[in-house]
């Protein structure tokens, strides 16, 4: 057994410095003139143990760390979707994550989403509080160490930094994590470490590398043990066309070895597929010509990033596991189980989900389950007309589920036209949790709008009294003053007496000689009715009710909780009087 390099994924909000931190590591090595200081791989960069120690000179002793790991494998491609593609039987092959936060801006939408995904996969992480150089008065000490730079900073600069760190700590605690600046932590197993750094000046990069290395080997040593000659296990980051090659797969190998000629198994749209590896390619960093950017190798050992060439890769799903076959039946069973768990097609009503990779679909499903939002169909790929038609069919049964949710994929033109024609929402974003949030907001708004539409057409339970001395016209139309005792009276409502007999329709309502649409409890207003006759149908002091038809009474029964106690009593009185009039 050997110990492999930990796989590190860098996450965070756009423009907070994910890529520049990796660039800072590369530039530091270049600046030190260390040959081969960082090895460029497909979708990843490798930093050796020797170079970690070089960048963290003197820090190993201060932090009491003795490096055992051979190095660190950083996933280059930014964005949380890459993290969800690092899959192994529903989990993640990322050993540890760096959550990049702009120290001046704090947590932002994609930071929050990253935290949710890290929590979902139970992946340990540290926080890189980037851009400390933007703190007014910060003095660049031209060191890769934060601890070396800090003592020379003015007191007010240290205070500002502390305020920013405390702010991040407060925000992180809201998501269930206890955190602290790394040099103040006594137990790294209980608190998330925050490392202040600057990708621009390189201050703190040494601590970042040293701490990731130390934490990885302290808490994950068993997980880093691999069989160097065992069958390779990898995760597919991206499927792409390469000029002169055809369809290739960029993969991260996290266990064992892959050799040219090996048979591998992966997930395709219709289940598992096998293929024989025709080529293994690494970046040709010394290439002079543009068409020599890759070099052919015979084998690769974990942990590594590599490009593979094999027949049938165009069917491979991004985010799929890709493993060297050892027992075809068992391998097929295991890999297809993941397919069944993630890609959904069932008969139940639910939303339609489309995403750019298997991992992204899985991440979306996890968040939807947390919100108890049912899913009818979840798959990888573009949003098509067929998806919209399926959502429309769902919407006919439950319109609040008749939607298509899309993450980081394109929407076909005919799908857009169909959605517009059928009035089916397509809720799309490149931030997973924002899709869920936008869907919930849409559903809430639609329910509120439907409720308003229903209520605007419903006759409200209402009890009114004909005021003494306020009968201004006896008939055609009858005009009199009334007081609303309970409920709400609207123009167009019909009135009935205590015997359940219909008296007439309210034609107008006036308050201070101004026409209004409705009158509520306690208001004294004048009403007119073309059908009612004062002195015959009603007299001063009579109490009358709104007449509610049978269909609307059923709706009110379902929505009783929207009425207060008095209004519910009036509703019951109205039902009793209507029933009495029927059996007269």
C-alpha cells in the first residue's frame, strides 16, 4: 500500500480568487526557479512535497507538521459543478476543499451554495480569506507566509482584518460550522480553519499549502492509501472533441493504475458501457508546436489527471465513474446502481430536472429532497421540447409541479417556443441552489396569485345591519345606509334575509359619496340594489347576510383557516339559512 496525494478542489463565488490562488502557487514556483515545481495535468495541477516545504519554509516547525504525503493534486477547473463530478458511488472523491472567500465581501451566493454541497458530501474544508492586500494600509512583506507578514502590520490594519475574519466566522456559523483563524485553533477536528491570504502578493500561500497537507494526512491517512498496481478508479470531468483525436474524456484517477489497452466501464445514457483504452495523454509542457500539446503515455498511477481516448466515449456522461474492469458482472452491477439512484424516470407527478453532468443532477436531487419537492424525470443533457411537453402533462394534474429546472445546460429553441406556447416555466441558472430558490419563489407567487383570483371572485361571508334613519330610496334602486357587522361586502354580492331568501344584488357601495368596491367590518356605508324593496323585503334594523352559492361554500370549507372566528360563525349561519330555505 502507498499513500497518494490528496485531491483538493477549490470552490467559491465568482471573482473571489479561485483561479488566482492556483496561479499564485504556480507563480511562486516559477519565482523560486524550481524546475518541475508544479506539474500540469489534465484538469489538475500537482504540487510536490518538496515544493510545499519550499513554499512553507519554517512553517512546518511552527505548525508542528511533518509531511508524509507525496504532494497535492489541485483540480484546476473552477466551479462547484466540478466538485459534484468528482464522484465515487454517490459520494465525492475530493478529499478536502478550499472555500475561497473575498475577505472584503464575505459570503456570496456561490459561496453559500458551495457550503451546502460540502455539507451534503461531508467533505472537510478550510477557508481561504483572500485579498487581504485590499485592506487599507496593508504592508506587503514579500513573503509567502501570513504569520511572517502579520507582526509588521499597523494595529489598525490588524483590527480591520480581525473584524473581517469575525464577520466570516459569524456568517459561517449560520450554516452550522464553527470556525476560527488558523493560528488560534486548538482542535482542527472541531473548527474550520480560516487562512488570511493574498493571491496577489502570495502572503498566506505557504500556510494554505502546509495546512491542507497537514490536515489531509492527519485526518484522512487511511483514505489516502491505495493499491498502486490495483485496477484504476477514476471520475469523468469532461467529455470533449479534440482535433485529430475525436471524442476524449478528461478524468481524475484517484485509485490504482490505468494502462493503455485496459478495458474500462462507465455510464452512458442507456446504462453502462465498456471500451478499450486506445490512448492515454498528458500535457506536453515542453511542446514547441501547437499540435504537440499532448504526449502519449503507456500508463498512469493515482492520483492524476489524464486524457483518455477510447471508442464510444461520446456516449459517456460527464460525472460518471470510469473504472478498469476487474469483474465485468460485478462492475456493471455497481456502476448501474448509481445510474438508477441518480437518473430518475417515474410515473409520479414531479418537476423535470436537467443538468450538465451526473454529479450536478445528484446535487440538485439532494437539494430538492431536502425541500420535499417531488421529481418526475431527472437526466443529463439539454432542455428539449419533449421535456416541456412532459412538464405540461404534469401541470395539467398539478400546475405547481409543471416546470422544467435546468442547471448549466442549453435550452433548445423549440423547447423555448413550446414553453411560451404552453405557458410552462423553464427555471434555469448556473447556481444550483438559486434554481431551487427561484422555483420556490415562483410557486409561492403563483399560489398567492391563484388565491387572489379565487378570493376576488368569491362572495365573502358577511353580516350587515340596515341602519335606522338611513333609508334614502325605497326601490328601483333601493338606497340605504348599512353597517358591516362581520366579514366583507363587495359590489356584485347578493343579499339574503334570515330565512335564506334572496333579496337582491348590491349594485354600488358609497363612502362619503365616493364609490368603493368593498366595505369591511365596522364601516358604515350606503348601498344600492335594483331588486330590493325597503319596507317590503327589509326594514330599518334588519340584519341580512351575503348569499353564497353551493360551489363557493365548498371552497370556503377548504379555506376556513383564512377566516377569523367571527367570519367562520357567519359562514355557518349562512349555510344553515340556505339549507332552511331549500327545505321550506
